[in-house]
């Protein structure tokens, strides 16, 4: 029988409670004894309060690869929030990302990748003459992508000799595949930069990446703007 072991995955030090005393924030996980795989299960967040005692929390989406921690001020209250990120390991390159506040020793979820994904409605449709239209219907943004770089073999499967679609073709926008802390405004307050893959007919048929920086306003994150990054 294989014995499992709980190991420390990452740890950071910073004040996350707001009392001015540094706390130690640790994530641990379970993996088969002796396994060299970066996959871990049953991820637990433990906050070792600098002034009192420990508190531990089982995290949603607690199975993944290479979980990491980041502490930073995302809300502008001069107290660190806790960003936990890991990779799903799936072919879509989707990540699991959760941002928590532990102000006054109360754990509160401020951001998760699935909630962000559900907040927007997208459509991806191929057009005549070797183009695709990507629409964020929530933000009312539209992007037109040239497909000419895909090559003759790819295009001949979709278009006739006149450049007209043989039949309707739809793509998709995947859930976030990367959420990165970044201080875009250089004011000491971090934003989150969210990347999402835009795909065509199948998962490996990439059309580009949506890049959406979001910042904390009031009691939620809101988009600053959104751009489509294409392959060059």
C-alpha cells in the first residue's frame, strides 16, 4: 500500500490580518510517497497568526500542479491579501486561481477564476474571407482576427475557392489560463492580469489570448480594459 504524505508546497510571510504583526502563510498538500510528479491533492491553507494561533482552511479546486502563494495589497487597505494559484494539468492550460482576504482573521474570497469566467458571455464565429470574429458580449468588445497565417491546408477545409465559408464554424473562449499580480499603476496596489485562450475548431487550434487587467473597486474586481493578443 502506497503511503501518502503531506508536504509544504509554498510559504510566505506578511501581515494578512491587519494587526501590523507579520504572519506566516503556508499551503500544504498530499502526494503519494516517493512520487516525483508535481501533482498534489487536498491542498490546505494555514495562516500562522503572528499574535495568536494557527487557522487552517481546505481550499476549493484543491487538486492541481505546482500550487504557489503570493501576498500583496490588492484592495488598497495596506494589508496583504493571499493569492493561491495552481495548474489544472489539462490540455486547455486552465489554472485554478483564488484570492483571499484574511482581514481581522476572517477568510473572505475576493476572486476566483470560475467566477471571473462566468461574468462574461463570449462568441467566436468564423467569417467569410479568412477571418474570425471574437465578441465579448458583456463588455461589448469586438475583435477581428485574420486566419491567413493558418495556411492553405487549414483554410481549404473551411473555405471554398471564393473565400466563402463552406458551413458555419464556431470557436470558444476558455476559462483563465493564467492570473498574474501586477502593479500597473505603480501605486503600491496590485491588479490582476487575467489571460484566456481563444480557440477555433478544437482545443489545439489557437487563435490568440484575451488579456484583461482587473482592479479592485468598492467591493469587487472590475475590468480596466481588454485586449486580444494574436500569434505573430
